[in-house]
C-alpha cells in the first residue's frame, strides 16, 4: 500500500479518523446528557490558572520588548543629539575635547543599558514562556484521552448490559478500556504535578525580571546623571567664557568712548587748560565773598572820587559778563547767572566757601560781587539741583574752573 505522507499510512489515517468520529460522538452524547463525563474540579482550576499565567506572561513579554524598543529609540535620538552638539561645538570653545569624550561615553552607556535589559530581562522572559506551548499541548492531549477513556468505558458498559453477550467483544472492550484509562491517568498525574509547580514559579520569574530591570535602570541613571552633570559644567564654563569675552569687548568700547569723549572735551574746552591734577592754588588771605554793604558803598564812593577810570573798567566788565550771558546761555538760565558748566571730575572742597563737586554735577555760574575777589582759575556758582530746590543763591561757592566743562 502506497504511503499517504511521511510516516503516515492509510491504516493510521483511518484509525485517526475513527478516533475523531468516536470522540465527536461521545461529546454529543455527553452534551445531550445521555452519557456521563469524567470531571475533575481541581484539575480544571489548575488549567484556568495555567491559562491566566500564560496570558499574563505573554503580555509581560510583549511589554518588555516594547520597552526595549523604546530604549533603542531613545538611544538613537540621544546619539543624534550628541552628534549635533559635537558638530556645532567650535574648536575654540571651552571643553571641546571633553565634549567629544562625553558624547562617546553617553553612547557607550546607552549601548550597555540596552544590551543588559535584553540579555537579562527579555531573554529570561522568553525562556520562561517556552515551556507553555508544550504543557498546553499536553493538556489538550489529556482532554482527548479523557474522552477516549469515557467512550471506552461507555462501550464496555453497553456490551455488558446487552441481551446477547459476546465474550470476545467484551474482552476486547475491556482491554481497550484498560489501555485508555492507563494513558489518561499517566497524563493526568504528570500534569497534576507540573501545573501547580509552574503556577508557583511565576512569582520568582517576576521578581527576577523586575529586580534585574530595576538594577540596570538604577546603574544607568546613576551613570547618566554623572554625564549630565559634566555636560552642565561644560555649558556653565562656556557661558562664563562668552561673558568674559562680552565684558572685554564692552570694556574696549567704553575705553574707546572715553578717549573720544576726552578728545571732544579737549576740542571744546575754554581757553583755560583742563587738568586732572589739583585745582589752581588760591591766595591764603581772600576777602569775604559778601562784604559789609556800608563798607562796599564807602569803597565805591572812594573809588569814584579817587579813580574815575574805574567806572570805565567796571563798564568793560559788565559788558564782558553780558556778552557771556549772550554767548554761553542756553536761553533757560535764571536771572543773575551767566552760563552753565558740567563737572568732569570729582572735587573735594578744602575750604568753607568752596563747592564740592561730583562728576556730572551741573553748576550755574554767576559773577563775583567784586572782580578783585576772583582768583585766577576759579569760578563762583550754585549747583543747579540746589537752585531748583531752594531758589536761593546763598548756597553759592567757588570751584576750580579746570574741573568743569562749559556747555
């Protein structure tokens, strides 16, 4: 007889078909209630636990692989980001070599982490799940052998209850029943030992899987934290480098501006030279700035009687002051003031009748009551801020002309 397939003959095929028909017939009779069914509640609970365990393990395996894929994606993104930073990082920036080494260390750390969770967690889970298909197939075989056992048991019982007893058939049916019972019980006993042990093993598998994963995560994040701190330090130093360059540029511009301003001051200064040194010396005995009115009047009469030419000199002085008002005033000076000056250096007063100046102070210049009282290189005036507050010229004082600039 020709072969029907590799290792399968027509006789074996016929036997298999007959077994399937017998099992189908037995199940129909059991569902109709015309034949009793062997039931084992404890074993059914084991099978339910097995199915639950297999579903949970498969889901965990799938989620672990998804996590590993995500880690690989993050690794690729991190590598591209580090490469981008390395390409943009200019050679003269702080820590160029450290930045290149940092990028390499980061890539190595990601590789180690990905490989560790793949080898330890995912591979361990794959090994754990490899036993389920075989056990599942044996449970299905046990169910089939249980139907065969029920069918043989019912066939043997029906022959014994028949009116015409055929001893040969009964003997063969009894033999078939014994063989079916033996196969069923062997499978049943094996599974009753393996299924509870497999059910208990899930706890250890979960513990090992997640402990290993947690350990790898802890090491990875600890090492990555150090690299991140190194990156932060490099960026901080780079910002300090940039700020120093910025401040240096600003200082250079300020120095150039100061030189330009000094040049402008020199060009627009009055005929009296401006000096950064001490103010011109004043004669030790100076007349009072506000002489007694009676004495001033007598002096004036004496001058008129004894020196007629002084009137001409006075007129000349008045004309000069009026000319100063016309030439130096900005059109907004209060009455009695000649022009404004701006302090270009600080001046500490050394006498009670002197003004103390700070660079930038605006002073309203006024004429001396008596031109003979004016020392060479000295002016009299009131700080504009003082005048605006009190409108009182009594706060006047003298100050060195070379510490100011007319405008």
